């Protein structure tokens, strides 16, 4: 198939692949660990072609407004500089990856990697026009990031194998995928990328 040829305009954006969002973490996404291998394959592909890789992370203070103690919807998670906020040790992030920290002040939440960050400017400085997106979770931070990416004018490819949903309400993940597609994001499978390395 291999219908997607990467160009100098492309970047990979990996969303919130942190310990607390993986099974066993404080806010683990069901089957979230299944995303690691597909994401690693994409990172190897981009690195092999010298293309940018960006990775977002929640980087919350201890009293963040999204936590239940402050009336938010979530248990404490991804508190800055804790083990739960670290990227999975199985994630093969390249050494020159652009790390984007979000929701890092107590009174502001941010599901999108673009919200309150300079990610759009950083990508434009690198000549990026199209983003390939994967990570956690489909129905929250991936969805909101893709919505903002489209508003910023980036083309977007979403890789279904490389994301999983929370599904607080059954079907949230599928609805999120449909909404992203309706906004112009192109759904794609790993096998559509020319040069994708073997599963490993």
C-alpha cells in the first residue's frame, strides 16, 4: 500500500505517552501500552529520514485544577518531576525530540499540546506543514490537539493503531476519530507509510 510518502514538511507529534497514562498508572488508559510499539515504529521512520519528532506531556503542579481535590474530573496525575510524569521507558524518543510541557500552571488546564505552548511556532520554524499524530488518549488530548492543529492550518494524519481511548462513555473514542476526520484529518494505518520499519 505505502501511499504516504514523507517529505521535509512533515513532523511526528506523540501525545502524552507518560507512565501515569499507561495501564497501572494513576490515570491509565485501557490498553494504552499497545500504542508503544506503533509509536516507536513511527519514530524510527521519522528519525531515519531526519524529520522532526515532538512529544507532549502533562506537567502538572501538585494542586492542579483538573484534580478531584480542586473539583476537577481526574485523580492527581503527571505531577511535574515525579515518576508518573515521566515518559515510558519503553518509548524510543530520539535525543533531539522537541518536548512540549502543557497544563503546567495550577489554574489552567490544557488537553491540547498547542494550548498555552509555543508548539505551533516551533513547528513552523522547522518548516512543518503536516503532522502525523499518535498517543494518548484518543478522546481527550489527541482529539483536542488535532482540533487545534487544524485551526493552526496544519494538515494532519491520524494513525489509529498508535492511539487508544479512555471511553468514559462507550464509543467516545470512535466519536473522537469521526470528529477528527470531519475536520480534515486523514485516518491512516501504519502500513500506508512508505519505509515503515518492521514491527519490533
